[in-house]
């Protein structure tokens, strides 16, 4: 058995959208309230407040607000605020255990809009989902979520669409489609800017071109900036209808560019996994250091190296393929794949590797991919 994540678009009606937006706000309120309580206790030298105590205090707060005529916390699913308190408690606890950074207060504009739905109060059908209090909502795809035990269901909003994400306990047979096939030889993958992925089996994958979409995004941003200048000159904070339309178009364009990149990486990684190799070897790249080069920083970010590694990690796990992450100091480009001789100096401009010992002449990236493959052997 394995737990697999699914994310699917949902289509709520107007009333459901209003209720979901209220729930986003209430979950954010509960999270910030919890964090404020913990910080105040720390300043006063008091003990770490436990989760049960926080939930009891929040229940009292709800009742006090109701007596004052503010019953908006009772309009939304009860488990949304409960889970927000749990999430904040865990984040604060991890901070004290040096497992994570200090949690910050969630803002209305910049924080991710999401809330939790109780696992026992969610029912998934072929083309619909039943949520607590909110009711039946249409799914964008039929039979997308398989039958099985559901964990951690969340509803989120990205500024354009509403999404349902769930973890489902699935049989191994439903995931690993290559279980009956024999394993093929290992594959070494060299990641690069010019050629996105160079494989040791002579397969090459290029980065998808998004220049047209980026140019369109810049045009929209220029148009929006003129509106902002007019607002500044007129000393107004109210946005016009045209500006709101532009902001929505900019958000759509950002999403379109991201989806194009993700789709390309999904197709590439799936094609490699379908070969069913015994091992896949990739480099452990330190992206934070690579981005320091101002001439290549944008191109490196556009390649999404971390996303490639993330997809390979979970897809290899699903298909029983051993993924090896080569050490970041492994000189895959400097070592000759034919004789093993190592060059001490190799500049980025040298795209062809020439061995001084055995006179081997080979493409630099292809040479690196063979050296990575040899690690598995």
C-alpha cells in the first residue's frame, strides 16, 4: 500500500464560493490568533501552550463573540479552524525544536488561501465531492480520485480557480505499471541550460520555449503600471474595472507559463520512467550558488532543476526504480568516461571534452551523463 496525492479543480457555485472565501478568512484568523498567543506567552516567560488548551480557549472566544453578536465563526466548517490551530502549533513546535524557521503571521493579500476538511466528512463520487457544510461540488474530471482511505483533504484558491487536494491510500498495483517488466540498464542524466537533460542512452531533452508567453506578460505588466501611475497621480486607492481585468489577465499569464514548464517536465520524466531502468543517477546541484551568476540566473530559474528532481524522486519510488543522487563535488564533467583521467581545468565555454591521455573526443554533457551512469554500475 502507498499514499498518493491528487489535486483536482472544482467548480463551486456562487453561494459556495462565498462560504469558501469566509472559511479561508476564518482559518487565517485562527492561525494568527494561535501564533499571537504563543508569542505573548514566550514574552511573559510562560510555558509553551499545548494544543488542547489553545482549542479550549478558542472555543471560549467563539462563544464570547457570539454573545456580542459576532457569530461569523459558526457559519463555516468547525474543523477548518481546529486544523489551523493544529498547523500553527506544529509550526511553532518545529521552530523550537530547530526543525523549521520561525512561523509568520498570515496576511490577507500574500498568504496561500486554503483550509482543511475533516476526513470523515468528505465523500468523493465519480464527478462530485461532498464537503462539510459547503455541500456537493462538481469536479473538473471524472474518476480522477480512486477509491481508498482519504488523508488530509484541503481546499485552496490560487486567485483564479478552486482546487481540492487529497492523499489516497492506493494499492501498489495501481501505481507500479512496470512491475512485470524486466529492468533495463541504468541511466545517467546530466542537467544543463542549453540542453535541459542529456541522458547516457543518447536521449536529449530540450527546455521548452516560453519567450512568446513572457513577452505577452511584460506587455500586460506595462499596461497595468500605467494604471498604477494614474492612481498615484490622482491620489486614489480604488482600482478601476479595467485594472482589475488586467490583474486577472496577468495572473492567468503567470499560471500559463508555469503550466507549460510543468507539463514539459512531466512528459520528459515520464518518458524516462517508462524505459524502466534499474537505476537513475542525477547530480546534486546547489541552485542557490548557481543563481549568483547574474548572466545565467534567469535561465537557471527557467529550467526548474528542483522540479525535475522532485518528480523523479516520487516517480522512481512508485515504479521501484533506485534513484541515486551524486555528490555535489563529483566532477562528472572533468572525468573522461573512456579512461577515467581527470582534467583539473575545464571552462564552461568548452562544450567538447578532449582527453589529454587517451585522445577521446566527446560531447561534454554526454560525457558527464556516462560518468553518472557509471556510479550506478
